[in-house]
C-alpha cells in the first residue's frame, strides 16, 4: 500500500496538468493565485525555508505544486547583503513538497534591466470541444522596464498555469526606437553551493540546466520552451550564467519595431530526480513510476540515504530516502545503476545495484535493496547536569582504528553537523556506523568535558550517558558572543536554527542576533526549541559597508520590523563616519551598543587617507564607538617585539588597542567568533560581562549593554579570569572598567584563574599602561609555587607599585599548549588566553590622565594602494 501511494503522488507531480478534487491542497483548489504579501496574509501565503527572502510588498504566485516570489520592482529591494538589486526578479521558488527554498535569485536578463513596474492578474476560462468542457486557469505577474535610446523595452512575465509543476518565465524585448539594437538572451541565477551538498549542471550546452541541494532537499531545473535554442551554462560556487543560444549565438538583432521573446520553464522539486522526471514528461517521454526501498543488514529502513541513479555511466540525479527508507521517482525505459551513500559511507562502492525498466506497468516498478553487510548501530544519548536534568551539549564522534568517520550533515546543518551531534535537550537517538569511537561531550568552558570510549555494535542499541559538572564558578558574570551569522546574512548558508543550537550547546548565555545588513531576531527559534530561559537575546544587526574591512559595525538592541526591507534597519554608507552616525541616530536615538568590528586601528584612528601621515583618521566615528573587537586573543601572549613587527593588522590589533588606551581613547575591547558556519562555529571566543543575575531568563539586556560600554568585561577563548585592584587592607575593590581613585602608589592586585578539565594556563602577568610589568610576569616553569592544579589554576594577591595614573590589565594563558580539539580544528589551534579590560587608577585626584606612551613604536599609519 505504501508503494502504491508513493507512486500515485509521484504521478501527480510529473503530470503537467492534473485535476485535483475540491478541497485538495487547501486554498489551492481554486487554481493558480497571485497575492501581494502583507501583514494580514503573511502566515498562510509566504513560503518557508532557510533561504526565503520574501517581504511585504512582494508578489506570491502559487498553485498546487509551486510557490514563487517575485520581488517588488523598486530600486532599494535587496534580498540580503550579497543578493542585491532584485526588484522584479524571482527570489523564492519551491515545490510545495520541498523542505525549503535554496534559491537566492533568478535574474532575468542578467541584471541589465532595472524593473520598475509590476502588474498581476488571474484568469479562468472554459473551452468546449466535442461536447466536453475543460476549465483552465492561470495567474501572472508582469514586470517591465522602459526603453532608452540604447536599450529595448523589456517585459518579463512570470506565469503559473493550471496545476502545472513549473513556472513559466517569458521575457519580451521590443525595440521602439529608430535604430537597430542588439539584445542578449541570457539570465543568471544565484544558488550558493560553497558549503552545501549541492551540484550544478556541468559547464557546457544542454537542454536542461539544473541545480540541486542534496541535503536540504531542493532542486531547480531550467528548460527553454523554444525548441530551436539550447542552454549554455557556466557556474562558480555562487552564480550560474545561462545563455540561450541558437547555433553558437545568444544575441539577436532587433530592427526598429521588432520584438523577440524567450520563454523558459523553471521546475522546482525536492530533488533532481523529480526535476528530470517532470522535464521528461513535458518533452513527451513515457515514464515508468519507480520506487526503491532500502534496508540495512539489521532489516531496518535506511532513512536520509543519498540515492544516485545513473544511466550509461551518466548521472541522472539523486534523491534522499524518507523515514521508511523509500525514494519514489519516475524513469524512462532503460538500464540503470543505483548507488547509495549513508552517513558518508558508500554502501554501493563494490556492487552497485542494476535495474532494467522495459515497459510501463500499472503499479510501477518496486526495487528493494538490502545491504546485508552494513549493520549500523544506534546510539541513544542522555546527558545530564549535576542536578540529574538534561543539559544542552555538543557530542563529537572521533573514530578509532579503521572505524569510518560518521557524516551527519554539512557545516550548514542543525543537529548533526559532520561528526558532531548537537543535543539542545541533552538527548538524541542516532544511527551511527558500527565501530569504536572516542566520544567527547562538552558544554563550553564553564563545564568539565566527558570523554568515553564507545563501542557501537552492529544492529545494537548503545547507551551514551554522562554527567557534565559545572566546575568553573562565574558568579556575577554571564558569557556572550556579540557577533555571529547565519543564512539571512547572505554571505553563508548556515541554518539560523543551527546557529542558535550551536550557541546554546557551547553555553553562550547572551547572544544578540547580528545578521549582516538586516535587523533580525532569534526569539521564534528559541520559543520553538523551548530554550528561552537558557539563552538571552536581543534584536540587532551588523551594518556592513565599504571600505572593507573597516566599515563594519555591530549594533544592538534595535527595533525589529518583521518582513520589511532589511528588517527595518539602516542602510550602509561609503563613509564610515556617516554610517556610524546613522546607527547612532536610528530608532529615534535609542540607547544601544555600537561595536566596531575587526578594525584596522591605524586607518580608523590615525590615517584616514592612507598617505602614511597622521591626520586624525575617521574622527567623527570615534565618539560613537562603544566597544571594539581586538581578537585573536592569544596574540597577547606573544613577545611584544614580535607583535610590533607583525605583518598583518589583525595580528597587531591588541598592541594598537593598548596604544589607543595610552592616548586617552577609553574604548573597551571585546572578542567574538564572527561565526558563519555551525561546525564548532560558536564558542571559540567569548566575553564574560558583569551582571546582576546569573540566570539568562532574568537578564536585562540594557544592563549588559551598559556594563559592556563601561568595560566591565573579560575576553577569553576558554580560561575564566577574575581581576580586581584595591588599596592595602581595604575591603573595597575595583574590577575591569572601573575607575579607582587613590592617594596610594602601592596597590594590591588580585588575580584568579579557573579552567575546566580540558584547559590549563601556564602564564599570568599584569600590564601597566600597556607594558608587561617585569615583577608580575609569572610562568609555571619559574614560579611553580604560584600555580595550582585542579579548577583554580592561579589565585594570588600581588603587591603592585605604580608611578602615577595607570590603567592595569590582567592576562592569563598557556604558552605551551593549545585550546585543543574540543573547540574544533580551527579554534582548537589557538593557545588558551584571557585578558581583562583595564582598571583605571587615578593617583592625584584629578581624574585619570593617559600617559601618551606609544610603547616604543610610532602610532600606526601606513600607505595603502
């Protein structure tokens, strides 16, 4: 029965015009429709998927099989930061049975024509032939651009007819002028494939261009309706150029008054096999419904397996099995080869399955394949905290010996990412290739990690249990990352849900949403996951302008305007000064935190025009910068001479920040991951901010904003560093960001460092006015009595003499080890390090006075080409 039902569904998809009974498909039973999105219709009209960029004012075309979004034709319409100028373009296209829309934009005419007019229409008509009446219906959106003396009039019509499983896109060029014009028949299409399991048509000429995302379950095919033209394509990881050629020519000469039209079908589906089946059906090819079901050596279905079907050695397409291990498609008669991959393991490498389809059968062809030698096990995990309740965590499966490394999903995925399982609720039930694994379970640097050897037996259930102990005491401080991204930013393809899960499992307790060039929010995801009490958040953005990399600012909180252009946020400016002033004034001058991202400090503060001569930099920006990124944090452990002579501006950023402090710029430092992908993306850097409460559910965002502005913040890639300064025999102490007025030149600095069981430090030192204090530079190798084992690595009160006003910073780290693989192959290569923001000591009662020391080298100015 399951086989028959699946084949019926597939037949309905590949038939160009299938009649549906009343009520089937919800509001689709009235045929194709066109709707302009607004607040009232959004919930039941807008498409879904991690690449959907529709907003209010866009047009939605929909029938039983297809949903398409055409962006309103205005000059300010951008889909996201990198998909720009999409007015009048197709920005979302999905088959209604697909998991989501991976298309970024389809640009008719390769962005040569600015569309500024849009009309929409619906039509129903009846035709009677030989006494039989048939009803037809259509919905259409038309966008236009006016002619100029060197450019034709262009009309693009997006059209859905009946319940056809494709969108018709027709472009008409008309020359209304008095001289001949030449037009190119071409488009381009944006479909990012850098980190996805995605494939595009090979460069060259074909009758069907395709793109498919094998993991997220979305594919699009393009056919030319004009039989005399073929598609010549060329692609990179983002764009494909499609040229509609006759012979070898894509250009057409238009005499005055002449018109030319090119029409193509855009076919969306959940996989390339469906696209191929629909394309073949439209070409008149007879198809045989085909169902393959897969079982492993345990007799259990193999879900989410990638099934590749080849004919004559050429790849026809791929699709993934459902939860029952089934994949339904349709194939022309012929001989086929079937290859199967599950969890990154090729199950068919030695013996591909061959199948021959001769003629159409009423009930289709059903091929069962059992991989008797492949017997995965199941890992059932239950990870708890010390209170016995489930705890969010990251679980890494490291294969031992000849055990195959598991592959749960790409870097853009959510719960299973390469060999990681993120468990937001501390549990999972996951099939895993049989073998021996070192399993590492972690929840950020306030918790000890648990490491186990786990033997996953063939066909058996294996329990994975562990208790994660919170050994590092961070009372009064909350962990945060002010800077991370996901797919709405436009420069990556990571699931935003995956980003939130990543933040949660790495124990980031305060995570503003900071997508590029749009105000956005994590709140719906937190609610869906039921973790609002574990991660505090606020709406914000990164305003990313030019010049790069200077003109980038993160800002929060901001008022989110859902489904509006850029979430209601400000636009960029070519002037860093104008851009940051715009941010400051936004939301009626509301109080907010403005963070300067990854600054070139010399350019920003000293040498605006890059001529190598000091000119004050972008001086109008300076007063509006509340905090500044100064990572990578472990650079602070290096010899200062090495830092001064560093070749790259980001490797000298901490040193130049220290120079800034000496010049009187009181801009606190912060460190952030700037994470773009979900494989160990978040968690590698964090800020601990002083708070009134340790409970994320009770955090007040403005409390964190104000404390960050004040510099009450410690930066780290793991170690937790506490630091205060006081007068001798005084109970009152001052921490990072505080002003300390004293008549005494003798002070007491208290430094305390904690680490979980997977981190250590071997050096602690104080910096006074940006210089390492020679009497307070401690190494485990030379001052073993001051270091400890266990959670607390260093806990000392240090007598410190100052000559006058001074800003004092504490640093802790390890010169002889790395963070290690718990934080992944990238962050794990860094040396453990933490540093505080300064305590400002005023010894004369006249307020803190900077000493203007440039630390032995001139302030950074440099010529730029």
